C-alpha cells in the first residue's frame, strides 16, 4: 500500500428518506423511496418529480443547504466534545463550478452559515472542494495529507447539495437528462447533506478504512460525442486498487453514484470488464440514488455512509468495498474501503 489508510469513524446524513444516518441507511437497505411533486413543470406540462428532504421549516437556497449540513455535522460529531470542534479541519464538498444553475455563495457564504448555525469556527486548515459527485474522494485525499502531519488526527468531511431549483432543473430537462413521463433515460433530482468524521486508524477490529484513492478522467464524457470506453473510470479504479495493494476480484461489493442514466450504467459495466481479471460468481452493485435521487456533491457521503452501516450491521457481502463516482465533465474517482472484521 503506497499511502496510509484513513479510518471512517462516524457518519451523519440528512436525506429524503431519513434525517439521520441510521434512518437513511436502513431505507437504502430496504430500497425505500419517496418522490414527490415539485413546483416546476416539464415541457409536456407535467409536474417534475423529485426527492425532497422533509425539513421542519421551508428554508430555501443557502439557508436550506446550511441547515442540512449543520444537522449532518452534529450527528457525525456526536461523540466529540463540542469544545474540541474548533480544532477540526472541515473539508466542505459543494457543487462543481460548471454545474447548471449552481447556487451563488456556496464557495464562501455556505461555510460561514454552517459555522454560525453550529456556533463554532473550524480549523484554519478547512477548505472547500467544488468538485460535485467526485468531491468526497478529493476530500479524502486532502484529509489523508493533513493527517500525515503531526498536528491533525481527525478531519471532518461534509457535503450539502440540491438540484431542486428551476435554473438547474430547466437546463437538465431541456437536455433530456431528467426522468419524466416522456423520458425514461434520465435521473430523478434530489437533495441531501452528509458528514464523515475521519481519523488516524487505531488498528482495532471493527474499523472501516479507506485504503485506496484513485482519480481518472474520461474523454468521452456524457456530453461529448466520443465513443464511450470507460477509460477514465477504469483508470480511477486501477489507481485505487494499486493504492490499496489489492485487485478487483478481491472486492466484495460495489457502491456507486448511478442515478438512472444508461450512460453511467454502461460506463460501470465497461469499467468492470476492464478491471476484473478473475471470474466472480456474484458481485453486487448498490446505488443509493435509487432512494434519494441525484444529490450531486452529497452522493459520495451517502455512498461511504451506506458502506459503514452495512459493515457495522453485518449485512455487507464482505469486508472489501469499491466505491466509484463520476462527474458529467469527465472526472472519475474510486475509493477502496476495507472493514476490519471483529474475530
């Protein structure tokens, strides 16, 4: 293994199917879903359906993103004394800069609003990762670098995102990207927030470790006209496996950000064919987006949280998990997760 692993200590989630990580992950396991009508209409005059978080008040915009993030962070830090929170670096994942209808203020104001809601100022090592769905892997790499030094033993990674605004929905609807009555090859939009407390591994049984991180770039991204060969995702998967010192056939489960579009299902299948060299009888693939919709930057947190819950509650098919995520512009990432099974 070329780099030290990172321990995933605790998670927090706010999703359309649960306002805590246990509730959300139980819904993922049961494949529960709860779409509802939005205030927006598609080109055929039908209400656009989406996965919406049932907050107690109708907050909008940055206030909604901040409230969801603060709730998830409080859950992830439930075991950390509040007086220690200001020593934690917060790596906040938000929508990529070229995302249609991207909300103004997510690069600076959102961070400040979260701190005000929590009544805390996070470490000066805190940063923003504006990388959309691949952001969690970028954040993990930054957290690993921070924890390699002597000053930082724990890092908080959080994300908050929503696709439920007309500038975003309108652009995707015009591009035939949304799942509607007239388009079956699309995704259902959603919103969510999540947080993960990362730390230096203690070497004990019952830890979920991130042992490998891989990055890649796909030239034939979803908006290009190039033939898809999944070179970018295969590159990311191979890099993560090499970082973890293992091979694809040793993975027991895949958890991905697939949200309904055939392009990404095809990419996942092609990447598997490029990286799996030993036949496996079964190789499950989970995608939490079937329960919460396309949630952008929060996708990665939901994926890792579902892996943590599956391992801790012993319903994962094995201890070795591969997670992978893809952005529309071509960025590809993969994470190797390993659970140290108690004897």
